[in-house]
């Protein structure tokens, strides 16, 4: 199903929220946003393996600018439960519509790829599946169990939806004790009606707090935000404070890049010095780890956000 326009959620005029002074879609980006085009040997090998297994990665579906670097480095974020989301966030490039059949063997295939790649830290995310009784929690459980079985030395980070705020699906996931539980709030609270229609900021915060409590200190909690939609430094720091109050330990901050003309426009590009100021402000609030920069994404260098027991190996581990 073709993705409908996300630039006017609910028919609203987003410029009344973002302001009329937005960046044109086709313009020269600031130099700090330039990245080399992907296409190295490891990138091509990993692409072939993922396609052969019939798997999805958020790197591809969300058009992540770091795909070349991460895949050459031997890391990828696997996206389970298909490639069609039941929500339509204004910034996201993943297609939306009515999801199709889900393969019950997907957890085993994901774990097999994690083992073949020799990863020390695997990130598992999904589309929103509001159509499922447990909102997709069982699929996360299956992947965690399979990775523990097939790649026992690999840490597991799950980047989940909000499960509509229902506690039982969350409890099922946390009971498997992933090493990191990640749920992105994405934007400051004021921008939720524009960027995250169908989601609620405080509901997401409660999910993070509940995950921390259910994990009994054994699960690291993490969240991520974007800038570039008109938020201020003060709004960002205030949002950091709310996340800390809800027990979040790790945070990431990156620049929003407009995927297509049918997505929300960019208000401005934040300078690297401004990201450094955000990073310092977050550290001052007591976060254990903060990654902030123009090209930072929630799972970018995720293995560096928490302590690791061993070095990474890379995608050719099984062949050497």
C-alpha cells in the first residue's frame, strides 16, 4: 500500500506549529551532514545475506544515512514483524498500511544472521503492530530466546513500540531480560500532535519507567530524540529531565532529515556545537551514556552505549 502524506497529519496545517520558515526539500545540506555513498565489499556481502534470509533492516526501510558505515562495520538493526507499520509518523520513511502475514520462523532466521555476523550487540526493532493482540511482544520474545540460543555471547537490545501503554506485552518482553530496552520518544512533547499522531509522550515515558522497574536493575533503559522540527535547546533539556525522572539511563540525539516531500519539513539544521551542548546538558542530568550529533541515530554504534565483555567481530566471522 502506498504511504499517504505524513506532512499534514489529520489534515492539520503543520506550519502553524513548525512556523512558516522551513527548509526547502531540495537544497544543499550543511557539510557536517555529508556521508559517503554505501557500496563497499562488506556492505554488499551483508546486503546479500539479509536479502537471502528475507529479512528487513531499519537501516534500509528508514533510509538511514549511516547505512554504509554501519554495514561496513558489520552492524545492522533488524526490523521484525514485516515492513508495514500501522501508524503514520510524520518523520518516518517506513511504509504504512495493513500489515501482511508474519512468518513465525522469523526469530530463528534473525538469530541465525546475528550468529553468522559474529555480533557482540544485536539491535532488534519492529514496525508498530497495533493490529496484533499483544502488539507484537511475542515476536520480540521469540527473537531474544533465539539469539540467546544461537549466539549466546551476543548482547540483545530491543527497540520496541509503546505497546499502546499496556503493561502485559511489555512485561513479556522484559521477562526475557534483554540487555537494553529502548523506546524512542522521538520529539519534545509539544511536537507530538504533528510528528507522532497516535502516540502520547507521557505514555512513552511510563513504558520506559515500567521497563526499568520490571527489569529490577538488570535491564538498561534507553531512549532517543531528534532535533530539527523547531524545538529549542531549553525544550530539549526539559525533555531530558522528564526522561531521567522516568529512570532512562542512555539517550541519543540526532538531526531529523526529511525523507521525501511528503514528510514533515526541516525547520533548521543544528550545528555540531549545539549537539555538544545538548550532550553536556544530558550528562549533567545524570545519564550514564549520551550520544549526540547530526548523524546519530538510536541504534548508531549501539554497542558503544553499554559496557561490552568482548570486541566486535564483523560479518565474516562464520567464514573465518
